[in-house]
């Protein structure tokens, strides 16, 4: 079965460049090419939601030049891909603390969100200046504010209400979470949303992650049995 929502931690751009004696920026530039390939392939095979971890809140600590390179790449990607996003019915959504982004980046993201809002074939979610814990804290603050205003009682708060306060409120849960580069951790990516996701780790560095690599992750997912707490027999019986 194909996962409806695939989320990817795109890791290894720096190592890819260092292994070749190139500046890290070159790894990010090639990484942006992998983004294009992954988006196209996901759309072609019928993935409905693709969420990419493009920039963590923690990445603000990187050298100023590297942060600027990444922001420039993002803007260029959005400029260059817009016609294809529209043509292929891909809606772009940004999650994360967009108020922390430079104005030109925020404006570009919002313009592309607006211009692709009608895309009904796939949703491409870019996590930019994103950290899952911070997003959860914000959701808790939103819910607390509703309780303070008397809109709901603390005992009314359930998973759906909390999820509604997240920046991913309109997205389904993650089915498959992929991380490249051999690192085996989640790094604050979608902690609530990927609670029941299947995890897939590959040694492939992100700039080398091509269509075949995505297909391999999807094929691996199709062989998993998701039981959600049921027995294997129940799962088979319930389909
Ligand atoms: C990890 O590589 C990747 C990032 C910090 C960001 C991902 C960015 C891109 C794929 C390029 C541009 C994005 C878009 C959406 C156009 P790393 O630098 O942490 O690699 P390392 O662990 O090998 O140092």
C-alpha cells in the first residue's frame, strides 16, 4: 500500500560536499535538486502529502553564510518550481515559525502558498524554521487561551483539539517517515503527527536520494504490517 503522507528528514548535504572536497553550500545546492526529484516522483506515484524538513529552528545556529545560502536556495526553488507546482496540481504549505524568517523568504512562501492553493493532487509541506516541541508548546498555548476565554473546559481538551492547534492542523498523520544519511533520530520532526509512523532510515546522503531511493522507501513501507495495537490476526481480518 502507498503511504498517504510521507515526511522526510533530508540529511547529509554537508557530508556529501565534504567527501568531495567541496563547500557545504554545494551539497545544499545538489540537495535542492533532490527536493525537485522527490516532489516530482511523489506526485507521479500518487503520494498525497509530502512533508520535507527544509530548515530546523536549531539550524539558525549555523554560520551566517550557510543560513543565507539555504534561504537563497529556498527562494530560488520556489521561484523556479512555481509553474510546475501549478501545472501538476501541487499545493504548497509552509509550517514552522514563519515570523522568524527573513521578510523576502516569508513573502515568497506566502505568495506561492496563495498561488498554489487550488492544487488538489498533492500537498507539499515545507517545514521551515520548524521544531516539533515548539509547535506543540504553541498548540498548548492556543488551547489554554481558549480555556481562559471559556470557549472550552480543560476536560474538553483531547487529541483532536490539541492537534487543531498545531501548524499541521489540516494535514493527516504521517504514515512513513524517512531520514537519509545514516543518522537514526527524529530531531524534533513532527513528534505528534508521526507518533504512529513507520520509520525508514537509509545510509544514502540526501543529494544522492533519487527516484529509485524514494521508490525503495515506498516499497519497504508496502511490506510493513501496521497493527495499531491489534494482533497480527486481527489486522489481517480487518484488512
Ligand atoms: C541537512 O544537511 C539538510 C539541511 C540542513 C536542510 C535541507 C536543505 C536542502 C535539502 C536544500 C534546500 C531546500 C529546499 C526546500 C529547496 P546537513 O547540512 O545537516 O548535512 P550534514 O549532516 O552532512 O552536515
